[in-house]
C-alpha cells in the first residue's frame, strides 16, 4: 500500500505552524474531558464538574512533562545529556507513553491529596479516558511517519519516508486500533458494571500492557536502543512491569472492596 505522506504541518499562522500531532493531542484531551463529565454524573464517582476540569488540567501537565522526560531520560539519554536544551524541543517529537503514564499518575495523586478524593476512584476515571488519547496520539505518529513497523511482506505494508525502500508494518495503526479502540470499548463496558474502585485502572494497566507487548513484535525498535533482553524491546520490558502492576492492583481493589 502507498503511504499517504501527509504534511505534518496542518497550517501556518504567521511564523507559527499548527501540526497534526499537536492537534491530535488537543482532540484527545477534549474528548476525554467530555467523557469524564459524563462519568462524573454516576453515583460511584465523588467529583464535580469543576473538579473534572481541574483534574484534567493536572493530568495534562503531568502527562506532557512525564512523557517528555521519560523519552529523554530512558529512550535517548546519551543524546540529551549532551544537548539538555533540546529536551524542550517537543515539536521535534519524542514522547514516551510510560513516562506520560507515570507523570499522570503523580498528577492524579497530587489532585486526590489536595481535594481529599479516593486515589483509586481518580485512577478509574483516568483509565477510561486514556485510550482516547492513545488513539489520537498513534494517528499523529502515523501522520509524522514515525514509530513505524518492521519490514514485512504483507499486502498492506507501507514504505515510510526515511525508513528505506522496503515495506513495513503500519504499526502505529495497529496500536491505534488495539490500544485505542479495543481497549476503550472494553473499559467503557466495564465502567457500567458493579466493581470496586481500582478495577478499571487495573484493567487498563493489564490490557494495555498485553496489547503493547504483543504489538512491539511488529514495531521497529528505537534505533538508539535496539533490543534490551534477547528479542525484547524496552517497551516490552516496561509493559511487563505494567501487567504485574495491574495484577497487583486487581488484588488490592478486591481486598478493599466490601464483601458480604
């Protein structure tokens, strides 16, 4: 298949450029906001409309800072230690999901402490909304022609700019579908069921970890890192930790739930 080769810049406004990648983040955040407003109306969530806006503000800040730091310190430390000012050049790309997750978790903890809310309840809200951002983020990766897949002979393989002349898996689209559409559908369905606080976040950690671990076999490893342990990438190592954390949270949420 032919790669669509979309211009990463949507429009130019004077000296500024509006990029598709940034727009994807904005769309994801807006949809997450409206979803959280809808969820906040359910009786199991002790949060007001105004607090939803504040929570999203905290999480956006934590996500962006954590995602950038995670990429710079974990995935490309050798470069940024010599070019520290480049850490602020977010328009050049380089965001780590796992760093963003850690940053969002810290922001959620701060919010819960300040507003005297249940951290597990806040985590569940974030878990349902997160796949929306993941979907649009992966679409942004596809438009940028980055984080492409490994060389393949499948009919839908694409030749990405700057990735040689051989067709590759459009792994960004695989991730958009499984980490975004499928995971969101599962979590939205679970959100309608009776469950203890923490169950949705446990489901997100486990589900994302499993999907991403499998999809990493189709994605080209980061060139500066390659494989970490045998045939496994850094993403797979971190996803293994996520799955373990999800299983532990399942146990914790069940222990804290009232039983008759």
